[in-house]
C-alpha cells in the first residue's frame, strides 16, 4: 500500500538498517504501528510543516473522514488550532522545535452534528528509526464528559444557591472582562454602568419572619431585578448586556456593559425602584420592601473594578443617608468632599501630637462699660495640605471618632497656660477669664473634673478665671455623670456657660437646677437687630424675655455675633451683659490680646 507522501509501508519495513539493529528496529516499528492503528485515542503523525503523514481510525472517526484521505491535510484546520492566536503561536513553536509540547482544549464539531470538547496534545516523536525523519504526534482526547462536569461544578461555584443569580466571584470576573473589552472593542460605546443596591430593612424580615421567608423574598427580588434588566436591554441600544448578580446578604448589582450614558443606567435604577415597590406575596405573607441604589456610569478607560465598586458603595451610602428608597448618582465633587473629610478624620489624632493645632482668642466685651472681661479660645488646625481650618471643619469629626477627648484636653491646657501668662504679665483687679468649649463626649469618655483640676493646679490659674462652654443640647436634660461633673466643676469655682442658647429644646424648668453661670445667646437672634429701619420685633421680644429670665435665675447673658454699634446699643438697652463679635474683634493670636489690657 502506497502512502500519500510517496513512501510505502512495506518498503519502510524492509529498508536496510545498521548491522545488529535491523531485527529490533523492525519489531519496534511494527509494535508502534499496531498500537497506533488499534488505539482508541485519536492520533495523527505530522511532519514539521504541520501536515498529516498518517492518522489512525479513531482520528478519522473524530473528524468524519477516512484516515487515508487525511494524509497531507493541515492538522491545525482539523483541530481548530488556528482560531486562537495564542494557541496558534504555541503550536508553531512546537513545530519549529522551540517548545517541547502544546496542550490545549478545543471545541470541535462532530460529524453527527453535536459539539465535542477535546484536549489536543502536540509533541515531538523520536526520529523515524529507518529514515531519521523528524515527526510530531498529534493526539486528541474526548473530554466532553469531564468538561461538562467541570462546567456544572463551576456553575455551582459561581452562582448563588438562593437566587440562582451569578455570585460575587462571577460578578467581579465579568466586571473585569467587561472593562477590558470596553477599553479595546471598537464597536462598543467604551462606557460601563453599575447599579449597586441593597434592600431597606431586610434584616427586620429575617428577624421577625425567619430566614426561610427571607430567602424567598431574596429569590423574588432577584426575579424582578432580572426582568428589569431584560426590559431595559430590550428597549435600549442592544449594544450591551445587563448582568444581575447577588453580591451577598441583601446586596445586588446590575452591570450595564457598553452603556449608552447616564440616562440609561438611571432609567434602569428607576425601573428597579418601581418594581420593588409592588408588594410580594410569599406563602401567605404579604411583604413590602424598598431599596437604596447607588448609580455609577463612566468611561471604561482608566476605570478599575475596585474603583468602580468603591464609587458605587459610596453612592449607595449617600442614597441611604439621603432617606433610603431612592437612587443616587455618583457625584465627583461630593466624593471629593467625603475623601477630604475621611483624610481629616484619619489624621486628627496624629495632628495633636505633631503640634498642628493652635489657638486664637476672641474678646468678650462688657456692654455697659465697653471693657474686655474675658476671651473665648477658638482652636485652628494648620493642616499641611488644606491650610488653616476653622473648628467647623473638624470638631464634628473629632467628636465622631473620639479624638475630641485628646484635642479638648490640649485646648484646655493650652488656654489655661495662656490665661495664667496674661494674668502674671498684666496684674489687674479684674483679670481676663478664658472661656473654653467642651464637647459632651469629653464628659462621658474622660474624667473631665480630674483633667480640669490637674490643669488648674499645674498652671496656677484660679478656677474663677476659667469658663467652660457646653452646647444647650448637651446640657439640657443632663443627668447622672454629666450633671455630677458640672456640679463638681461649679463647686470648684469654674464658670459653666450654655453656648448657642435658644437653638435647642430649651427645657427652661430644668435650667434652674443646673450649675450654670452664663447663657450665650445664639447669633441667629442677634441678626434680627441689624436694621433700625426694619427691626424684627419678635427677635427683640424673645431676647428681652430670655435676658429677664436669666437675670431672675442669677445668670449673666452674652450675645454672640455682634457686628454693629447699633446692635450693641439695642442689646445693652435690653439688658445683655456682654457681647462677642466682629464689632469688637475677630479671633486673634495670643500676642494681640495684650492690647485689651490697655
């Protein structure tokens, strides 16, 4: 029998060989060819050009051709090795002798019409014993059963068992692939959108009705989300896909690949809200839920999966903070403010140790004689990145993360040292007192009484020259430890002032039982005194009543935000004791306070 390459099997078998080796070589070659043709594994022998020299019956059955007809055929075409550029390159490396083996998985069309998953291996054979010709062995193993099993296992691994939606792992895999495709696919929009949501109050469902009902609710929500995604895609441009995934708990994500803009993703978010507003009927239970949704839409170039999810998570938080049951679009400016706020919060404690804070002082002026009676210490943060920051930029943050205790102690100590220095430098029968703001958390999280006593003893400042200001909301209704601390401080001789009086709930009956010395009227009342031509009678009547009440209780009254001589005169006539504001001085450095003693 003559082969397509012109070599006969018979002649190959009887070709002379070196003395002493003919019988062994012929026997070995015969065994090899018998195994090759009888084997169930599809195999073919190739030359260095990738052409079939011979193929066994199993290979012919796999590709639907007689083995004899496959001689000189291109092996890569038969096994789909040229469809993938990476596989094709690796295949050529083996043919050229620069690589020892190629192993890859391909999907082939079976002659009977169905698809077959195969593992293709190409590796060099030892040179032909008689001719010395270099050859390649191509073997193709049917792995369809194993591939299907792995596919089922992967599906289980990558899908949520409750909702049957893609899970977190698959979502991030698809998200990364979508970002790569959107960045390089010329036919796409180059954009990507994301709706990140969680259910409002889902924990209450689990806690009251049990996890079985909770799981049914999650499954029903998943079905509605899927319909929303399909509906939006049907009416959209058709250029992308919407992936719905459960990321965990009651958190879901809807990924819009090749989005056409913000309007498309916002429309999807609104459809989701509308769909979830309809009640759910679950095994006799009629439940109503809502969702908060963070919406992000942007170009894929320069976007990472981590960055996109951080933006979505931030925007979801905004949606909840804004009232829940709504969608909120990512706002770069709002995010920049949040990042700044976070940066400030994280560096507050170290900033105290680094000495980045300083104090300025604003005088408290007697409205009767125009003389300075005291100063209020106001903290400033000289931030190395953001410049000098006023208290409203960081005090609330310090109260949230607890840094207010350390910062407040520093302010108290520094102000008392400064007040003592003024007292010694400018002896007077009426030395200036210093007023220091105290947060209610300082009372709860530290021993404020011990701190004040220790600082006064260390600095030598008389207690009557220290005034502590607490806000009305912090003082009113105080009981237990706060009230005990205020009483101990008052007994020590320290003045207690209620700051921003008139802006809280003003429990006047409780006021008489507090160890308070001073009321500081909020500036909103004083602003009504600005115009003599258009006075606000209501403001004047309220201030007059508050002043009269305070005096009857033995308290003095300070008016904040005094900006004009006219305001000061009207406040003096009403009976206010002291004033504070830009009319007299803006907050100044300690060395400029000396002018007040002249």
